C-alpha cells in the first residue's frame, strides 16, 4: 500500500524548481559556469567597463544571479540589461567621467612611482661584503647554495636597515620607497 504523498513546503518547491532550471541550463550550455560566463557580467567586469557602485545601484538594481567561487560569492548581472543601460545618455556620460578619473589616477600613480624611483637612485647605498654576510649567519648544516641565498638576504637586510632612516624621512609612499630600495640593492649585488 502506498503512503499518501505529503504536500511539499515552499522551500522544497523552490529547490525542486531550481534543480529543474539547472537541468535545462546544463542541457543548453553544458554547465552552469558556461551559462554564467556567456549570459552575465560580474561586478569586476562592470567596473572595468566604467561602472561604479552608485551607477549600478541606480540603473541595474539588484543582481540577477550569484555564483559561488572558491573563496567568495560573485554577483552577476544579465548582459542584456547592462548593454541596454549603457545606451542611456546619463550612463554613457557617467562611464566616460569614471574612465577619465581612472586615467588621471593612473597617470598620477605613474608620476609618483617615477619620482620615488628617481629619489632612491640618488641615495648612497653601502653594501656589506659577502664574507661579512656569511660571518653574520648563524652556523648551521646548510648547503653552499642555501648559504649563498641567506648571505644575499643578509646583504639586502643590512643595506635596508641602514637606509631605513631615509625611507622614514619621506612624508609618504614608504612602501614604494622600500620596494624600489630593495630592487636597487638586488640590482647592485646581482641577485
């Protein structure tokens, strides 16, 4: 004798509908991932196209789909909706302004990097000898190759420590100064 079928809950109906939808998508596109790549734009793609958060909220509204990634979920918007919104004059003007600001920021960043690199190139850097670097290493049973690596690291660390007051004397861009300083020291020792 069969048990009487019970009525499905709202969540179970929704889950069943989603499974059916996924089945149709797989039949048409091969996989859910293929479908999402062909039919949707991610937030990252929209930002590269010149969209910003305010513009997305105003003209696109809520996301159409979400994909789950290895680390976090990603919001997706239908390409049709995005392309239709990009034809609006208000959106075109805003995207153009956003792209112009991005270009100005990139130019300013390149100028700042060039100034920092030029400043670091002027600094008088004194390097310790390789023999001194080896002497400073703690005795261990390392191979010659490992000793070479650690001696170079000791030379770099000693030069960086000596130049740290110059780095800290700069009003900003400490990370850039440290990076270009490290690059210059490595170039000097042929590392």
